[in-house]
């Protein structure tokens, strides 16, 4: 399996190359040159597997230059850190299936990929004797999951940008209370989109990227997406076993298009997904694209679901590559147009293809809180505000003709203020959060300026 860029000027990479490169050197995003397809029999066999074995079978289809025994060890090591024996269990509540992705070390879905990626980085660096400086931006959960994935690991420093005052208090504390010497938290004076822009600009400076030995943990890294493909197969298998269904809907709360793009890859591989339901909050650039062909930026609006407070979805470019029938030159020109104008409009010839794979909707602040409240009254189950967006939109757009699986992306205790507003009581704090506010913190506030971040990296990076 070899890898290429969505923009066509980087190709012929191995899986190891793709993991270490992160953002392609031509500014695009890396994808496999082909996507393996699975038969119904293959999928039926996968559905019987425990999560680590399923992960090994799926990931090994894409990681040809890593010995099978080494890959299996890395996967087993990654999921031993999870608090549930099923890793990503599925629970049936109020007529829908909730795929719980929050049983990892930081209680968010990002752990599923970043525990694996952290171990993969350590393995590859040990193999080559090299070092790495990881640079990433977070809207809340990626940062802590990435930090927990590499804290204390040899030959790795990690630098995480988060928007100052725009993540939940728990999300901030999960990052800033990790004081290992290889962890650097930077609160930028701006939005997540500013952070994401800075990261892409720095990775686009190939000379600086090389000098600093930069690596990526954001979902621009293909390994992040690949690890998330696994739980779509796992969830479908568990629901099919209970219902004998032949298809299912997946409702995915998303801001950066990474989690739902993993579902799109699973669908291309043959998983019988009726539609992927894209659920956004009031920062609705993605749902506007799915419903109206309008991909245009607007101001970021703070919401109770802050991890989705995004207007520039970095993984959207990967989907464009397939929407444009893998025409890299068209992707390149389109992304140049978007960089210049901040907007794209797609005609019927494209939207017909989009409609075969996606449905979409958005939830307002009040609708999100109302969904948490109603679901809790009906079932006693507490949704976090991101999952509530997925539940609200998913139930609105489906009619029971096949099961609805909603991705639960975070533990509700990470968003205690929103939960308290919705149900009139604080969520139960898991042991990981008890007393976290009393721990030592380390964080620096810095301007959302590319040169300022470069200067900070130059002073603190492993060299």
C-alpha cells in the first residue's frame, strides 16, 4: 500500500512515510493510492472479533511495511489503556444505538486514534534513532488525547495550541495539568481555526519543518483517520448481531470532518452504511455544504459543544479528492480558490453524488440543551453536548427503516456546565476528574501568530 497527496505532487510513500510526514509536502493531505474493498463474508467475519483483533485486521490492510507481529503489539498496547473491556461499547437507548467512544484515558473519542498514533510514533522513532517535535492545534479533545498519547515518551516533545478561553474548563485542565517535561501547552489569543491555520502554515514551510523534525497529530495525519475507521465496523457488527439488520445509519457530530470521513472510508470499503448523517452546531459550514452545496466561512460562534466550533474543516479536502473523481489538479485549484475567497459553491452534478453518502443537519444551542434534557428524562442516560447534536439531527433525519447508530464522542463530565443547564444537576465526575482543579498547571498564553509560534518552537524543540 502506497500513499499520495490530494494535490498530486507527493506520491509513492509507504505507510511509515505517511505517518511521519503528516501533512503532505505539497500542502495536501495523504491518502492511500487505493482503498481495499471487503465482501459481505469478510464483514461478517470481522463482526465476530474483539476490538483489538478487528483493529489489527483493518489497519493491516493499509500498513503493509510494518511487520504483523509489531503492529499487533502496538494495537494491543494502545487499547490496554481503555477502561471498558469492549473498548468502544454500544448501548441501546430510546430506540437508538449509542457508540460510546469515551472510555480511553482522556474520556474522548480522540483517544481511540491517539493512543495508537503515540505508540506508532515511538516505535518508528526507535527504529530510526530519530527524534520528533509534535505540533498540533485543538478545539478541546485532540490536545489532551495527544498529550496523553506521548507524555513521557522518549525522543518526542509535543506542542499543543488551544484557543484561550474557548475550551471547557475540564478540557483545559486535562492539558495544562500534564507537566511532563516533554509537554508544552500554548493558549493562543484566537480561535481554533487560527490554531489550525498556524499549524498548516508551519508545516507548509518545508525547510522549517525539516529543521524542527515536526510531526502531526491532528487529523491531517492519515493514521488518525485510519484508526477511527475501525469502530464503524465494530459498531455495525454489534448492532447487526442484535437486530439482524442489513444496513445502518451513523450520525456523527463533527466539526473538522475527520470522524465522519473515517465513516466514509468504511463505506467505500463495503460497510453497508445507508447514509452518514453529518451533525453540526451553529458553526454549520459542513451541514450547509451537504444540504445546499455552500461551503463558505463565517464567524465562529461559541456554543455548548466547543469541540465543533470550527469553520475550516481540514479533512474536507480529502473528501473533495473523491468527489472530484480523484482529480488532484482540480482539488489543488479548488483549494487555491477557497484560500483566496473563503467560499465554494457546488452544482447539482456534485450534489447528486454527495446525497448518496450523506445527510446533514444542525442543532442550535437551545436544541442541544433540550436534547440532553429530554434524553435524560426518557432514559436516565446523560449525553454530552456534542453527542446530543448527533442524536437530535440523527433522529430528525431517519424514520426507523434501519438502525440509527450515534457516535458518543465525549464523557458528559467534560462539559459539566452545559449538562447542569440541561438537566439541573452536575454530571457524576469520574475518578480521572476528581481533584484535577487542584493539580499543578503549566501553560503559556501567546499571540495567534505563526512567527511567534515558530520562535517558541525554535527555543524549546528537541534538536
